[in-house]
């Protein structure tokens, strides 16, 4: 024997409602997980240090004459 038409309608409506509720719950859980991952501590990170280096004073070399002798052999 076949079921009455009303039973089929409520079955489809109930199934559709359960599917929509499941999708809604999955959506809310996905948003919650995304926010939790975004709020979590980041890795080691990076730090930038800026230093100004000043040149060292140049000491003058004493005037000295050097003679280099080479031979052509």
C-alpha cells in the first residue's frame, strides 16, 4: 500500500529543514574557527632595529718614501 500524500510532504519538509539547520550550524562553526585562528598568537614575528653608524676618524699616514727594486731576469 502507498503512503498518504501528507506524510511525504512532511517528510520532505522535515528533511529540508534538517539540511538547512545542519548547513547553518556548519557555517557558524566555520566562522568561529576562523576567528579563533585569526586571534591566536602569531609565530616568532620579526623585529627591525635601526642604528646609525658614524664614520671613524681617519688618521693620516706619515709621509714616507719607499723604494722598490725589481730585476728583469
